[in-house]
C-alpha cells in the first residue's frame, strides 16, 4: 500500500493557517505575537528540515527497510492496523521527545525548536536539521519488528507531526474538557514551551496527552508561560540556531583534563550537567524554585 | 512536482509571510521602559545574577546591568523579546552612532547598540570598555 507524504501535502495548509493567525492577531490585538526576524528564522529552519530530510532520509529508511526483513509478522494495512500503529507511534514519539529534553546528545538537535521567545504557528515549523544524528530512529525499531511496515510507520509519524502544527498557538485558549483530558492541545503544549522553572521538562506528548499523565510528566497550564530557553539566544542566524548546542556539547566533550566517564556524561546526561557543578540542570532549577 | 516549482513555492511562501509580519508591525523592537523594568527583565532571565542597578539606553532597546558581584550584564532587544549576557571579555568597536560589542559567544556573537546622542554614547562606551576589561580580568583569574 502506498502512503502519501502528509507533511509535504500539508504545506499549503500550514501557509494558509499562518496567514490567518497573523491577521487574526493583528485584528484582535491578542492571541500571541509575531516578530519579523523570529518568523523568518522559524520558516528557514522548517525549510532546512525538509532539505535535511531529503539529504539524510535514506539513513532511517535504509535502517527500517533492513529491519523489515526481520519482522515477526506482516500486519498488513487495514484501518485498524494503521490506527494501532498511530497510537503506538505516538508512545514512541513521547519517549523520543522525552529523551530530546533529558539527554544532551538529543537535546542538541531538539533545542532549536524551543529557541523562539514567541509561541505561534511559525514556531511549529522551527524544526531540527540534525535529527538523523541523534540516532533516535532506533525507537521505531520495535514497531517495524512487530510487523508495521516502514512506509506505514513513516506515514503515521507524518500525521503525528501535522497534528502538532495547530497546537503551537496562543490564539486558542482551552478546548472542551474531554478533549483536554485526552489530547495534546495548545494549552498543554504552551506549558511545554515555557522556560518557567515549574514548566521545564513537562508535557512531552505528541498527540495524546495521556502519556504524560501515565508517566508523571503532565503539568496543567496556570499562568501564561514565558517562552524560550533558560538562556535565550542572542542571534536569529539559522546556522547558529541549528548548531549551537552541538558545538557547545562537543567543546565540553573534548575539553582537556576530563576523564572518559565525564566526557560520556557530557553527551548523555541532561542539559546543564557539568563535571564541576558549575551549571544547573532543569531538575536543579525546579528544585530551587519549588514552592 | 518538479524541484524548481517546489523551490519557488517555498521561497515565495517564506518571503510572503515574512513581509506580512513586517507590514503588520512585526518589526517593532522591544523597549525597556524603565530601570525597574530592565531589572525585572534581567532577573527573569538571570535569577542567579542579582542586579543592583541599570543604565538604560535612551531608546530603551538596551540596558547595562550592574551585578551584585561587581560584574556588568547587558540586556538588549531581540525583536519583541530580550536577550542578556554577563559581560565576560570581548571587544568594543565604535562605528559612528553604533557601539558593536563582539563576544566570544556562539549564541550572541555581536550586540549592536545605536546611540545617537554623543555624550550618552561616550558614557556607554566608557562603561562598556570598563566592563569588558573587568570581564577579561575575571576570565584570566
């Protein structure tokens, strides 16, 4: 069965909704803000993400195709199987995203998505250029070995990404209670983008917020978050946005006079960890600011 | 779809949206309205570096922050948001009304502060020179 490239097909929808949101904010004078250079950076990051996908996509696809040869079953492509694959892939997304915040090697790729001080639909397109290098594709291996085809796994991953576009907005306050209880929403995801101590490393969900409730990382939105990074970037240059944390991490890993264990820790411990305790992790920041 | 058509759509889409944001007021930069506001913004960004005073640039697009530990911080408008850094080494260039601070920081390589009023610019230049020199000494010690 052939599955469409839903992300590419959604590009006109993304552009249309961006235009609607910009005009809506201008007319209403509320519901978020857009800034020219910030928006340009987000859109260029999005375009670069597509280019990186074309350039490096063969790595993941090659890996999945190879794994498919070892699959225990071929579950076919019925609607039920696609739906099951979607739910399981969303669980996979939760963990990839959680590692993206808790393992510096993966954070180096994901950080750029959090680097805007604004929260609007353009922020959704501020995507990584370096996802392949995180090797997080291995978390999709169980799905393929269980018998979901690589094409289906990539398709549901695309649907997941498209779903997450509309939740990057301040124009929508809260959805109906039943929806907020089960699904990831603008309110839940605003919390995820907050740099406020109590909001750090929370609400990792892609589509279903139930994973955060299940694994203890859910925090409801109270006051409006302060968006961005713990230390905000002082540049809009997309190259610096894309690579700054890789550069910083590699500088730490290859710094002189460290043990091998410390070098590995700089790659695998949470962002903010340092061998001499001179920096703070999100856990430490949260502990210091706990009520 | 041919690659060149995709490329045109992407370039036109990005340019169009950026132009729309600009013409709907998106290029207005953040302003620090008062010293108290600058200190509050600083504290929100750097809670571990308490401040004792601030020197506002006349248009409110930047502020020098006096820190409790004797060092100096700088806040500047990043579009509608703000970024800040503790000054730890670096160089100052004066280009007409523009003060350019070059930092050894990949995430903030240059900070430009434009001050049209010459006496105020001189005060800022002297304060920055002193802060950057002090930062250099701190880095060496």
